[in-house]
C-alpha cells in the first residue's frame, strides 16, 4: 500500500535530512518497501499488553541502549554486552521488586538523531550536522557528511542482523534465568557491584533449585521476550516499513516493536504525530520540562482517543532540577482525565552538559536524582513509577562522570566512544539498577 493512503500528505516533518538526490531517495524507499518485516504485528500487540500491565502498576519497564547506534558498533561483542547489561539490570530490578520487568532495547533501529543545528562549523568549514548513521557519517568531511539515502537500506540490514542476534541470545537459552551468573562474566567489573550481583545470582540460583526440587520447571525461565525500539524520526524509513497486518488490516510500523516520538518532533499538527496516530504499535512520546497539561491532553486525544491500555507511554525527561516541580501537574492532569498511560523516566536527556574539556557528559548523581524525584512524585500522588529509559552500553566507556568508579571530567577522554550522547557504562548501569531496585521495593511497601 502506498503510504499516502495511510498518512496525511503535505504535513511539515521536523528534523528531516536534506537529501541531495530525490531519485536516489525514491530508489531507497522502493528497496525498503520490498523487504520483509523486522518484527511482527502480533509481537507489538504482546508488548502492548505488557505495557498495559505496567500502566496498572503490575510490571516495570526497562528500556536501554545507545543514544545512537552505529554501523561499525553492530558487532557480536557490543550487541552481546548490551543485552547482558539489560538482562542483568532486569534481574536486579525483578529480584528486589518481585515485579515482572519488560525488557526493551534502544537497539536494532536507533540510527537517526535530531540536531539543534542543521550545520556544524569547525575551523571556518561548515558542513551538514551528523544526523546519525541513517543519514550521514560522523567524520567531518564533505563526502561523509552529505546525506545518502542508501544508508537507510543499511539501517534495515544492520537492524536485521542485530535483531537476529538478539533473538538468538534471548530465545536460544542464553537468557535462561539459570544463566544469571554467566551474564556477569567477561565484564571488567567494579568488585563491589559485581560481588553484590553474584550474591543476588546465588540467591536466584537457590530459589530455582528449590522450585526444581519441588517439580516446578516453568517455561518462562528459559527464554525472555526482548523488544526493539527506536525514535521514529526519518519518516521515509518508517513509512516504507509500515505494513498492513493481515490479521487485523491495521497498519503497523514493522521496523521495531515500540516507536517513540522525540521532544523535538512532537508538534501536534506535524508529520511525526500523524505517523504515530496511524500506526498501531505501542507508542512513546517524550515530555520535556516545557510540556503543559494542555499538551499532554492533546497528545492523548490524538494518539489514544479510545483509551486503549498499553498504547501510550509518556517518557518524561525534565532534568534532575525540574522533575519534582514539573511532573506532578502532568500526572494529576492525566489522572483526572481517566487516561491510561505508562509513565517512564528518562533521566538522561535533561541532564546533559559540556565538560570543561568539551565532552558532552552527564553526572551519575543527576541521573540518579532525577529517578529519585520521579519516584517521590509518584509516591505522593499514589501513581506507579512505571519504568526507566537509559542511554547505556555494556562496554567499559568513560562518558558519564561519577558513579562508584568515580569517573572524573579528566577521565572522559580515556574511552569516550559515543557517536552522540554520553552513555552509562556497564558498572554504572548495574549500580543504577541496584539503586532503582531499592526505590521500587520501597515504593511497593
Ligand atoms: C534521545 O532519546 O536520544 C533524544 C534525542 O531524546 P529527546 O527527544 O528527549 O531529546
Ligand atoms: Mn540521546
């Protein structure tokens, strides 16, 4: 089906690349339209049901991965380390809270970035800004920075390879809860969190053995559902991968299970919100500190007028300094309206600053404080702090400062690898999981 038959033509789409060659774009779109789906509509519906469960307070959402995936970063080691990190965090959260944890990767499609400026100038040379590997290359040369639509085809292929490995890992025995120990292997881990993790893994192992000895051997221990997600940003790509589900005749964006609309592209009358409105996947919308109760109600009216549980997730990214001030009004408005939404805290995007050395960074303590504020607000209002959205990697990078390893501004240069925003490294991610798990356990008391 031609996408004009689904999506409203002629709307303004913010943050799109200026492709120099229209014929080449058409060619790339035609290729993408001929490819098989990366995910199935039924899987998106399963995720929606789990989000509905979390929105009721009966599950917790854990979404994590790179700010910007790269083609060269899609190696077996890097993908495996990210999956292991998310599985470890999920085990920690689940163990301490006794809640099911919905595992979602910012993975297998997170290749495009919104930018504040169209161009970047270095030493008097101005070139198009890097918009993610989906559009151009980070290297600062005219050739690399020129948007090339064949990259969208490579996004599909790299996402497909990534998802293939994700599925192999999570369905092929590696994610079996009996493997909870092995997920910690191979990490240059900080002894304190590692020891704490091992202790928990031992307890889980004992509990499983106890159940096995009683003849219980649940299938659910053997494989986990791991979902893919990314920001729906480059509309040529997302529309080309939107297909009509044969079961329901509804359109689904089969490039990922979960798509979110970013803070910079959520204009109510813009093309991104029209796109989100038309597809039947579960949808997230980012909410920054300028979001008003009216915005929130209008988003609900546009994206979930029938109040379908699990359809809509609000991912708030207020910043540690503003979360306690800005979030309560939005939650109260939603509660009063009767709308069912999942509230997720992104403690990354409101806490970015430039270190004296010029690196973009975030303080671990700010990340933690924003999550703490998120929990405090929900506690006060009697609502469910439904999940967290984290930029992380399983690698031992030095991009965010602080944490147990006390990474300093001076340390940033030793291993700063992000193509865009700074990510928590493996140790910081595990440390955060333990701290959030305590908050979640205390919240339930
Ligand atoms: C992101 O999630 O990488 C991002 C750009 O977020 P936001 O839209 O909240 O700024
Ligand atoms: Mn980011």
